[in-house]
């Protein structure tokens, strides 16, 4: 499920034919990997996997950059299910009876049908039985969540960002930018530097609120708000929609 969260196979149509993919949950919500999120809720397949998740939740949380990872018992908290017939497969098989089957499928509990299809089991519709590949199942995230599902696994992440999470995400982005600038400037890995910055209020909050982290990760002895000296290596960026200047100097 770590792969599912970060960018592995994420089949949102769980049926026959090439599955339609919308990307992992973060990508669906337009959230960068470096942006910390509040929670990830994980639906696993067995008590053994749940126990494993409980023991190693802190490792999983660090790997996918969320504050906490918790098991999910009730999928309806984070997702509803869209169920529809796989018409390219069912049309040639049932012909004129396809509308009848479509109505029968629509009358079933979507969560029950989704559970059967995701487990690879057939769906009984009166006198007819639909194979798992004859039904397409797509998750519809509840507000405030992005969801990825494959087979019996489901991962939901909270997409609501507090100001604190936004600042932390910006600090991580700054570390990435400054580290890249160090390389472009030709600095050695052990060189201690001074980092200069100019930009909006969000940039200032991130630099001041996460100064120790940024300095440690970038080997910056100082973080200085203001115009950089002519001897510094300078780049222009857009951070939080505001033009920003970053500069590094040995």
C-alpha cells in the first residue's frame, strides 16, 4: 500500500479491459510528495496485516510523509462506490438484455458489489451471474479525502491542509531547492553556507518556523532575509504563488 499511496498501480476501475487510472491519492489531490499530510487510513486484508501495520505505522508514516497511519475498518467513512456494467464485454454476451442487467446492478448495494468484485467473486443478479471482470468499480472519495484502491486494499489520505502543514511543506520544498542550488553553484558536500531569501509572508514563516531543520539539511550557518550579495549564486522561484529570490554563498 506504500506503493499504492506514492505512485504504484492504482486501478480505479476494477474490472475487465485496461483499467482507467487517475494516479495515486496525492496526485489526484494535486499534493506534492514533499507536502506532509495529517493522516493516511489503510484498509488491509487480514488481522495479521493489521497487526503489522500497527507495529510499523511510524515507518510507513515517514515513508509516505504523513503524521499518522491508522487502520480503516469502515470504508464508507472515506469512500462511496460507483458501480457500472462493463458494456464492451456484456453487450455482445447479453445483447438486448443489457438494459435489464444494468437496472438490476443499479439496485444492488454498491458497497456489497464493490466488495465482491474486489475480492474476485461473481455478482448474482437474479437469474444471471456477472463475473468480476464484467463489472467496473470506481471509488468516489468523500470530501476531504483522496483515495486509491486495488484489490482488497484501500488507502485514503486527508487532503485538508492546516497552516502548520503548509508551512512544513514549504520548508521541505525550500530544502530541496537549496540543496539543488548548492550543486549548481559547485559547492562541496561539506561546505557551510549562508542562505539568503526574499519573498512573501509564507516564505518568511517557513524560514523562521523551521529554521533549525532547513539549516541542518542544507548546512546553512545563517538564513538571512534580504538582498543577497553580488558574489552569491541566485535563483528566482515562485513559492505559494509569490515570486521569491533564493541565494547561497560559501
